[in-house]
C-alpha cells in the first residue's frame, strides 16, 4: 500500500499526518493526527485536493487598472490554472464593488469568482 505524508493545516499545531492508500487510491487509514480534523484534512488532500484562488482581473474606466478577486469556495487543485487563465480574459467596467460576483458557478463546479476589493469609476 502507498503512503502519503502531509502537514495538516487545519490548525497551527501542524501535525505530520500519514495517509495509507488502498489500491484504488482512496485513504484506508490515517495516523499521526492529534484530532479527527487531521483525518478529514488528509482524506480531502489526498482524494480531492482543493485550493482558494486569489488573483486579479482588469478594470476598464476605473481609478485602478486591476481589482483583486478570489474564490470563496476552494476549487479542485487540478483546475486552478484553467480558472487563472480564464480570469485573464475578463475586463470589468468600473465601478466594481466588494463582493461583486465576477463569474457565477464557473464550469458548473459550484464555485464563484468574487471581487475582494473595489474600484471606483475614474472622473
Ligand atoms: S490533526 Fe488536529 S491538532 Fe493536528 S494540525 Fe490537524 S487540526 Fe491541528
């Protein structure tokens, strides 16, 4: 059986957690965790790793040329680059407000891209 050792990031303690995988690549057991959150973390990280994407998109007619955006819901790690590339094509018209949804339900993954900053319209 294969093993993967990772650092649990659910709390500052940072336990070194080892997941043992079955032949299908699923987590069969976890050791090294101090609490049950470590089991959840290791299972998610091995079977379906996800990340929050923070990036920027362009703004037309604003006081700033870019606005920060992010995915409040983590997306599959394997799709991070695809979404980052998609954001390069986006140009928003100022004003942009915090919390404005830039992309709704990207590729049906249930993940929104949302503005985390604001840009006023240039005078
Ligand atoms: S296993 Fe529990 S105690 Fe250890 S880092 Fe993860 S959340 Fe913190």
